[in-house]
């Protein structure tokens, strides 16, 4: 299904913002792309929402989420939070089925450890890649890249 990158991301981010019951979460958008791309809209949206939901679930007081998107050789979307972060040692396992980080901040939050597993599967089905950069107590950035053709 062909979507306009700008309209599509605007729609996801607006819907997500409306679904939050906290008004203290700040969401910033920097989308400098306006192009038609082909995605499976239902699945791709699920992938993005899993990342946004995690940013909220593993966020802290004063949560800010920055969403940016650009197109060069790929369509690149970055979602950055200033939440609890993920220890370096656990980062390689984040996309494994049922994986959750074993610290107490995470155990206080419900989850199955499936969100990022599905997200990774969906991005792979789009012939893309997903990466994480994260630092404990600083925050995390998830970056998705999908080829334009
Ligand atoms: P589910 O998504 O199935 O409800 P979940 O959120 O635990 O459960 P994933 O979304 O796959 O599972 O995330 C895996 C683990 O990665 C989480 O349990 C958490 O430890 C860590 N994690 C994911 N996103 C973040 C984030 N933005 N900040 C800090 N930790 C994160
Ligand atoms: Mg999750």
C-alpha cells in the first residue's frame, strides 16, 4: 500500500498522542520527508506503535519522545526517548522472542517481551533493519531503515 511519508507519520503520532492519558509526556516531531512509499500499513503501524509504547512504559518523569524521519537512500525513522535506557549487555537480545531486561524497573511493568520481536519481524518483512542505541539512565533510540524500492 502506498502512503505519503509525512501524512502517514503525522497520523500515527497524532493518534498515539491522543491515546496517552498523561499530558506530561512531550512528543516532538521532525519529519523532513514528503514522499510516496510502499508499506504494509497495518503491520508497519504496529511496529512503530510498539516502539512508542515502550518509550512510555520504560519512561521516567519528564518523558520526552523525539520522532524524526528522513529519506536518503532509505526511509529512516528514529524514535528517541529519555527513559531508563537499556544496559549494553542486554541490547543484543532485545529483539529475541520473550526477552525482557531483568532489572526491577522493568519487572514493575507488565509485558511479555514480544513487542520488539514482532517489530523486528515486521521490519525484516519490509526488507529493512532496526537498530538500538541506548545508555542506562539516559535513554534509548530505535532506528528503522527501509529501502525505497
Ligand atoms: P510487550 O511489548 O510484549 O508488552 P515488553 O515491552 O516487555 O512486552 P518488548 O517491547 O519486546 O517487550 O521489549 C523488550 C524489553 O526491552 C523490555 O522488557 C524492556 O526491558 C526493554 N525496552 C524496550 N524498549 C525500551 C525503552 N524504550 N527503554 C528502556 N527499555 C526498553
Ligand atoms: Mg513492549
